C-alpha cells in the first residue's frame, strides 16, 4: 500500500513493486480518498478496472475498496463492510 503525499513519486515506485513480485499495489490519496489498485499481469502491475458498483476488488486480500461521499473509503469483505 502506498499513501500518496505531495511530490512523493508514488507512481514512480511501481517498477520496484513489479521487481519484488508484488501481486497487487493499492494507492490511496489521503485527501480525496481516491483509490488506485494495480494488479499483476505477467511481469507488470496494471491498473485494475472498477467493478459494476465502482469498487476495486483485491483478490489477494479478498476485499473491495470504493471511494464514497465524505470523502471516505468503503472497505467490504465477506460478511461485512466499514467506512473510514
């Protein structure tokens, strides 16, 4: 997981995560709660498309993330969900 900060080069770090074999990378903007999920496709991490409800599903940890009004992040898992 990467929490963005001003001029931190979050997206410049994607090759590092690819090189160490990360299956997924979650990027969160702490101000807007915007979420990006990158999933491994072969040797590369690629942006995951949102599901029909606009959420991003992490297969690695079995949860779905979505930005909702507030702004907040909704996290849903089998049997529950929460917002922060």
